[in-house]
């Protein structure tokens, strides 16, 4: 054996074990591990460039999670039959890991760093996303890359009233809350998930429970690094420094920046004034500064803005736009703004605006999910678009980026919780949120606009949902902190926490939290949640001024769906050979017909934009699937004539025998001249024998002649 493999184990309870190993695969990476639970295996690698590229003033970190189709014994779809660009599902998991790792790299570390996580084997009941953060952190832990970790990531769910770490996929259907939580041994760094209208206290309890499990997983990573032989972290120098220049810039600009921050000016005016001050730091009469000095001027001026804005909030309780810490910006909204859409709304909060539409579709409009681990169909779709003009920028449109996928997913999770279920919602629903203006929390504007648009469309949601983005500014030296409701974009950038919470009047339905500080106390988190509830309820009241409940009916131009069931045995008859019958019905009626077998029944949906088409299609299907009933009277068509009677088609594809003796009260010796093929004859169904043959009578519908006296 030409390798040394090292292993450590984590006990999840209930006989479940996670194994972390290193030294066997991908040994040329700076760090690599395999994380295994059951048959699920993740390979995580990390590589960081030896030096930073000149002029880089940030961490160029890329995190890619990819699922190999072979891991689940599947071959990819599409023409090429190979793994292609990352799916939305893979992007979402990549983002979860990125958000957990990024804040813990040293602030002055700027080398290109790549984390790659691959699902190489999959147990269909063990979800790999809850292991991805652990795998990535363990790979860094056994490398020499500077990192203020380890971290880990777990899923916490409440199932049948009990909190469980990394539950089985089959149990998640019963969960009343489900969060992915990441953190270090001391702190929580990231939370994302959904719930069924839970209380703030219930959410804090779940996060605390998750943190205890995270601490065990971090200890296992430390043990693995010690087994390998703890590597000295690499030395680096990616930033120049000039303390004297920093002091000069602070002395020259701090008071000016503080005054602008306190003026309560609008976003673009404020940005312009800050840019003008920064421009004065370079003297046009002197020789242009070198690249390092330009880098430091930009960095130190950013530090001035950072300190001034934070101190203004902590010392005076005043924010960039003049609000106090609890006030939500002015809100206005409107529904039915787009007359041709099935539902629409405009929601504006301060300088953030969403134009959202709802489109109702049929079953064949469902989104097909073709992933290695998750595959099937999705009937609720939400797309979030963030064009450059929403922030006054010029940027080519290259399609949705990772941020747009993540923000759209948070809004989708929030609204999904209040959609009607089963037959109460026959539609495939697509929501599109176009952000027209952005200055803080456009994803929460999407939730509010989506709620209004759904109600405008006549979808009977269980309750309206609103969302709010909270911020936090802290001073570790003094212990001062301020929780900010409805944060601006600059407050997100300059603050210590971005905490988005969505919910109904009853409770929380989704959340997304990112922390950038050490030592967040649980009481501060509880206070932030309580303040968020206050803001959410305020926004809900503003929304209810526009529309307070779903419309009684869909829009006149909205498509209609009729759902009903037929016996399983008639599914083939409705479809017809090669789909001939159902295609003919769709062509002739103009309706779209979907049929599938569920619980030994044929479930049919008929979809059209007018009632006549639906009624025609339903009538035809019910005729095909109707069961002949003894005692019923039918107008049947003569299909064939035999010496002993005629076969009459009483329902499509269902013939019965009208015996010569049942044609009339008088006696016929022959069938000659009584009927022609194609004649319509009114008959009554007398009986169905054990073989399913139908016995018909015409004479029982005729008056019985009086008998002559003997």
C-alpha cells in the first residue's frame, strides 16, 4: 500500500456514524478528505495559489459542489449525456458552503482559492448537502492554508416534535422546521431554512441544538489534523501597509464622512459626496502615486466610512438615511398593475422596488428536475431577476448569477409554505420578481410583492407573508451593539450581520442569516428576532391596505382547470392507442388534458382559457370512462346486426346486445328491415352478466299493448 490513510469518526446518535478520512485520494491538492455516512460519500479538495495576483484587494474564493450522476446509478439527460453546468440545486449548496467559509479566511489573505466538493456515492435517504460544509472545512484543516476555523454545517429538523440532526430524507416530509446551520466551535455563522409558522423561541432552540452538534464535528476535524501531523500554516504578505498614511487619511476625512453619513441624504447623492472626498486624497499637482499607495488610499478611506457609519449608529442611534434603528422605510404597493398577467403587484420599500407577476399553468408546465440526487417535477417556480439598472450600474446581462438563484430560493421557500395543497391548487404557478430599484433587501421585497401578486391572481394562500432584513453593528471593545430593522445596502456591507426573516402573523416561515463577527450572544439573537417580528407585522399591515385577502375568483383571462378522477381501468381508453384519443380530444376541444395514475386512480386535469372547451373535454372523457349502470336509459348507436338481434353502443367502446325478443312487444321472426347500422336507438340496460356482457331492451320503454279478451 503506497499511501497512509487517516480516519476519524463522528457519532450522530441512533447508530449513525460519519467517517472523515484523508491520505488516500487527491493527494496533490493542498488538502483533501472523503466524508462518508452510510453509502453517501463526498470528496472535498482545496487548493490555494502560492501568491496573490497584483492589485487584488479581496479573497478570490470559489466553492463548487457537484453531484456525479454515477453516484446514484443514473446517466445524465441531455444530448451530451454528461455532467454540465451546475444546477440551481448544486449552486444553492455551493453558496451555503461559501457563506460559511468566507468570513473565516484572514481579511488580508488574497490568494486564489478553490474548494471543490463532489458527491461520488449516494445513499438515496442520506442528504449530502448537510455534509458538504464539514467536508470542505476538513479539507482546509489538513492543509497549510490560513483559516480561522474549523467550521461545520448540519441540518436540524423538528420531526414529530423532536429536534434531529441530519435526518433521513424520508422523514423530512413530516418536519415542522428545517434549517441548515453553520458555525465555529464558539459561534454561529450562517443559518438558512424554512418552517411552518414557528415562534422565535422555537427557532433559537433549534439553532442552539444544531450548534452542539457542530462542536462535535469540529473536534473530529481537529483530531484528524493532529493524526495527519498538524501542518504549519503558510506565511503570506498580500497587502502593503502604511500606518502613517492611514492616520493622515483618518485625520483629513473622518469628520467630513461622519457629517455626510449624518445628513440623511439619498443613496446616489451620498455615494457622490463620498467619491468627491476620496478624490481629494490624490493631489493632481503631484506625481501620480504608485499602485500600492492607490490600493492603500482606497482601503483606508473604506475604513473611514466603516468606522464613521458604525459610530454614528452606536453613539447617536442615527442611520445613513436619518432613521432610528427600529423604523421601517416608507412602503407603497399596488396590485393588478399588469392587466394581461394572471396576477401582478408592485411593492416599494424606500429605494427598493419589485415588480412581480404570477402566471398560472397546467400540469405540462411543471418544471422537470433532473439532478443526480434530486429528480422529479416541481409545480411552484419562483424566478428573481436583478438587472444592473436597479442600482444605476452598467453591466451586461449574462443570465442569472449565483446571488439571483439564492435570493429567489429564499423567496420561494417563504411563499411555498402558504400555498394551498393538493386539489385546492391544481395549477403550476410561476412567480417572476424583477427588481427595478435596489437599496437593501430586494429578496424581502420579492416575498412581499409575491404575496400580493398571488392574492391578486386569486390563489387561496393560507395567510399573507412579509419579510424583513435585519442588521447588527457591534463594538467588541465597549460591548455596545445596535440591531437595525430594514437595512440599507450600505448597512449590509458595513454591518456585522445580515439576517432576513419571513413570516405570517402566526410565525416564521423562512430565514437566512450571515454573521461576520465572533461572539454573538443568544440574547442578542433573540432580541433581533423579536425586533424582526415587530417590523414584519408592520409591513403586513401596510400590505393589507392594498389587498387583504385573495380575490374570490381568478382573472377573467386566467386559464381554468377542472380536476376529477376516473377508474384506473379507463386510463388506457382515454389515452387511446399511441395517444390517439387524447390528442384528438385536445385538438378538437382546444383544451389541454393531463392524466396520471395516483393511488390506483386516474387523476385527470383539463386546462383551458374558456369554459366551453373545458366542458366539452370533460364530457368526452366522462363518456369514455363512464360505467354502464343497470336501469339506466341510453341513446345508443347500432354497430352491427346479427340474425338474433343487434349490438348497440351505449357508451364509447361499450356495446350491448339488444336481442330480437327485446325489440318490441310483438314477435319478429327475422331482423331484416328493422334497423340499419348507424341508427340511434333508445334502450334500457336490464342486466350485466358475470362476463360483463350487457343485456339491453327496447320494448320495456314502449307501452305494453292491451291483451285481447279470449
